[in-house]
C-alpha cells in the first residue's frame, strides 16, 4: 500500500486557501442577508437544531465505525480520522455534483487505499455495498 501522507502535504495550501475563501463568502452572505435575520431564523428553530446536529454527528460516527470494521486491523486508521474522513466525504457528496461517488473515493483515498482500489470499492459499493470491502483489502 502506498503512503498517502505526501499527497496530503502537497494539497494543504489549497485547502487553506479554499477554506479562507469559503469563510469570506460566508461573512459576505451574512452581511448581505443581515446577521439579525439569520440569528432570528436560527432562534426560531430553537433547541431542535442542536438535537438534529447531535443526532447527525452520532449517525456519522456510527458510519465511520462501520467503515473501520470493514478494513483489516493492520490497515485501519483511528476512529477520529475515520470520522473526519467520513464527514468530509459526506460533505463532498452533498455539496458538489459528484453523483454521490466523489465523497466515497475521498473517504477511501484518505485511508491510504490506491486509486484503483478506491474506484473499485466505490463502483462495487454502488452495485453491491456489502461486497465493496473486498476491494479495500
């Protein structure tokens, strides 16, 4: 298995730049729409928003633990990293037009799986999710 750490070091500046651009866009939209209006909309939802957020975090943690269970112990990443990778992959699937495939490839690549293994497990997962782990091993 190839070490994917050097790959992540090369894209780190891009991640920071895009993160800053996203933060700046958030601030511009907040100012344009009015921080008071956004605050009152969140206040109207109340504690339900916190409950929904906690429920989703628990669901994401459960999914990350399930992914970890599919990977052999010698290749397994810590649960915290698995959670982070699952969160990022889910965000990519929900926010970008990747056909719900791009995030899964990012999740497997972040675990150190090669490109062919990532694409194979994702493609196989679309066809038969319970057999996709075969391509990760």
